[in-house]
C-alpha cells in the first residue's frame, strides 16, 4: 500500500521532477506562499533536516549561497549536501547541539526556526503523540533562545491536542499562533504544523 501510494503520489513525482529530496519540500513551499515566513536574506535553522527538502526550499527563498550560507540544518541521519546550507550530522537532543547551530550561523540570531522532527513511531498512538510533542517542546525552547524579535517558528505537531502548556508558551511569546495543514500534507495523515509568528523577544 505504501509503495502504491508513493508511486501514485503527485507530490512524490513533482519532487523528483523538480529535484527536491522529498515531497515534504512542498509543505514548506505551500506554507510560505500563504504566510510569507521566509524572505531573502533571512537566517534559517532547520531541525530534523533529513533528507533535505526543507533546507533546499529555505536556501532558495533566502538566496543563501555556499560562500555566505544563511541556512543551517541538523539531523542525526546522514543526508546529501545542500548547496547554500551548512548541514550538521548530529542529534539535536545532544547537549552541545544548540551551541553548534548558533556557531554555524555565525553567532547571529535566527529569523526563522523550522522543525519537521517527529519521533520514530511505535504504533502506539498516545506514546507517539507524547514523544513528538516532547520534540515540539524542545524545538520551541531552542527557538525562544535564538530567534530575533519578529522572528517565526514552524513545527510539526500531531492532531490529538497540542499540550496546553506548549500553546500557552507560544501565545505568550509570539503575536500570532495557529495550526496549519498544507495541501501537500496527506489527507489521512494526523500531522499538523504549528506556526508561531512575530516573536516578541
């Protein structure tokens, strides 16, 4: 079933045709077309970057180059290089990962923090939900420390109720917070994205 879905998925075919590492690239493209969160010159950090689709989109949107990269991605999985992005092969949950990301960005604050991280699924829905929400929490904590005022945070979440403590923290620190499901996100999927815009600093 999975193979059949992949072979018939227009986004999979489009990703191959346009040279993106995965169909997930179109999720970020669609979200950005609607909400304009990534602009030329922005500094972007991509958490859970493998296989690299979001880094590819971010480098194009920011005009990041190999000589002056403004996009940094991190993942414990190996991934192909992305021209214009610095890729760290490391677990974001490692204690030294946040400092390494900031160093890679030249010690500067980020305009946008992206997280497409999801915990490996166990098949137990409640456990999977809790593990992924923990990643959202860790990503948000990182974003609150590295974003410049006015910056944005976009994170994968799951339907089934975002923890109220996470939502409260977002609402206290950003001007607008909303759930987003881009067209490229499969209909049957429980994934949602949380978009927090206008970091208050």
